[in-house]
């Protein structure tokens, strides 16, 4: 029984006896009624003040902004997109550069002290070290004392370097040739981290080292590549002495433009004889923006063949069906790619 | 206003802080990382809000992280929105806090009322029976969640006289006593027992308060 009923009973009992006069009908509270409970609980709609601007912002990034919610949770579409992006990121980390890929692209293949991909992931220190035999091979087979030594490492996304490294190397070589820079023999390091440029660069006596490496995949980019440029590569070089060019992929900086931009940075490195934070790039033109039109949202984010077969095809890739005419995808021909292997 | 007419509390101000500053949360003694959102409410009757805050903990995933009465009561409030109490609910997200505040306001509107002890309403009291304690008052009273409790508050002399009457009227025991003076200079006690016993005690308490208020100076 509520207290109110209790008091009502008591009041009725009292009015039958002697206490006080019969109470008047209960007056409504003279004050303005309290703000209603329902009013407090109703979620206040907060429409975007400028829906067109919001759409523009949403279209400008693969990041999940303005996705709304269902109660306290993501909408199903957002959740599925998260799962898709996460799967793409995982697949990129697990992707491997196939045997023979380096030779096909004119690179000398070596491997770090990490014996396999799994050890590479759990022992990051091994990915920074090269066994003596690898260095000996580099000294024997590579051109000595080049102006620029290029190293390609799989890093955390083999997909990325397979897709973008060949185009960037071609563009970089072309631009460097204009300045008369001598390019060394390219090296591919399996299970490598960016530090290996210092080791390879020192082994060949290069003046500038360039490493192209697969970036750690994020949600929305499994195929990002970075380039690190270093003056006078030596093992004691720190990360602060490396110049980074990041987000090289089809939705960011195109590999071709990245190559041209890297050549300009390399010229600045030669001129100033330093790299990294001490390098003054204020006179340099910014790289020419995006590779392509702003990327569309939702599922089209990975419409390009992230797990393709590594070659440009005149027609659809017979192995993976992912490849599109004129595009490069992630595996060599004759070898099933992950997409078709798991299909 | 007549004897035993309800005096409905007025909610004076409410606000929800969706993500409270952590240092402010810490100053109020709660973990702002865990309880992100806070709900604030002021009301012109302190005991009604204490009961309503407890009710809120039964309806939403909220904790009462602060509830204090103001000195001298709502007739001497510092401002029109001050009343005589500030209560703060905290929860893991704003939706929960909004639900908690909603339950709190509903309870104030429909249940947690003061009552007039005399014909002109110049003496009021709070003979509130809680059939099932929430997380807040159970902690304050040292009772288990779900136990019944009589929350009996009145003006100083009436409170002593009427709590005694309540304790004698039913199988109830005194859990916590609030002697005068208090911030608002009301006084009273928490009693517990079976629900029926609590109800009988509240009725006896009310009758005793009304008796004093309608005839303060009894010739002997």
C-alpha cells in the first residue's frame, strides 16, 4: 500500500472523529508543475545543423563518422562494416609475398632473422636484424656505393608492397634519372621492418637509403605503404633521422606521385646532407593530393582487389576473379591468391 | 490546505552531464571512468528527493553519488532553483541517467510527498513507507536491498513524540535516528520490520504528529 493511501485512510478516519475540519479537495500544487518525467527521458533529437556539410564530411573519409546508432549500439550496417574492415586488416597482416615475386621485379630477395611470419609478428626485434649470410649476399650481388639504395620490405602488409612498390620504384627511378642519380640494386627483405634499410644501406655503402614497407593495417586501409628515406644509412641511425612518406595507396597518395615526391625529397636530402627532423622541406611542393576522386563509403572501400594476384591483367584475373582489367592485384600469376584459395 | 493533505514536492532544476569531467567526479567521490554520465536534480523537499533517488536506483542502472540537504530549508534557499537538496545520479551512459532521473521525477510527482499536519499547512511531515528499498537508502540504512522501511520525518518535537508512538504501534525497530538539529531542522528516523508493521508504524507516526500540530500546548 502506498503512503498516499495510508494517509488517505488516516484522514478519513480522522474526519470521522474530532480532528480538524473536513479537508477540502486536495488543491493542485500552486507552482508550475514539475518538469515531467517523460520530457526528461525523451531523447532529444539533435539534427545536424547542416546536413549537406555532414554528407560532405562523411564522403571525405573512410572513417566511420556520422554513422548514427541504434539505442546504445552501432547500426547493423556499421557493425558489418567494422567486421569487414577488420577482416581486411587481418588478411593484410597474414598476407605473404610469394616466392619468386622479388626476382620478377628485379629485386634481390633476402630474409631477416625471423624464420617465419608468425615469429616475425611475435618477435619484432628479429625483423630488425639481418643474418650475416644475407648481408654477404647483398655485398656480393648488389652494386656498391650507389647514390640511392632501394629496399622493399613486406612489413605488416605484403598486399600493400605487392600492389604499390613496383609502380613507385618505376616512378622514383625515372625521376632520379633526371637528376643523374645512380640507383643501386633493389633488395627485397622478407619479414622486414624499416630498420633493415640502415643495414642494407651500410652494406652497399649507399649515400641515401629508401625503404618501401607495408604499413600496419588500420580499419579501412589494408593496403597502405610507407616510404622511409635516410641520409647515409648506418645501423646507429634513429627513426628521427628518417623521412617518412606515408599513406601510399590508391585512395591516398598514388604510388606514381609518391615516387616523384620521394625523388624531390631525395634531392633535398642530398642538398642538405641530412634527413628526418633536421631536414627542411619548406621549399618543396606538396605531393599532388589524392590518387583519385574521394572514395565512396561503405563496402566500396575495398572494392579494389586487396587480395588479388599481383599482376596487371589484360582481362579479369583467371585465378582470383578479383583482378580487374588494367589493375594490379596482390599475387603472381600461376599461383592461387588468397581470395581464390579461400573461396 | 487541510490536515493530512499531501504537499507535493517541486522539482526545481534538472540537468544531465553526458560525460562528466573526471576530476569533478573524483571530487564527488566516484569513478568518472566507470560512471561517465551524471544527472543533477534540485527539489524543494529534501526527504522526498532522498526517497525518490532511492526509487531511481530500482529503475535504472544508476548510483546516487551525492545527495545533501541545504541549511535552513527551502524557505531560505539561496536561489529559486536551489530548494533544499541537490541530488546527483551517475551512470555509465546518459540514457541510463535520463531513465533514472525520469523515475526520480515520477516518484516525486506521485508518491514521495510530505503531508500537512495542521489546517494551515504550517507544520508538515514525511511519513513515507518504502515497500522495497533500492540501492541507495539500503546502504544509508544498513539494510538489505528489497527490505521494507518506514522513513519518518517531522519537525523536532513532533519527530521525537511520533517516532516513539510509531515504535510502540507495531513490530518495528529503529534503524537510524536523525536527532535535531539537522540542516533543515527536521528530525526523525528509519524504522524497519515487515511491510505491514512499517505501514502501521507510519500511520501511528502521522497520527501523533497531527495530534501535536493541531494542539501544541496541551493543558495538563
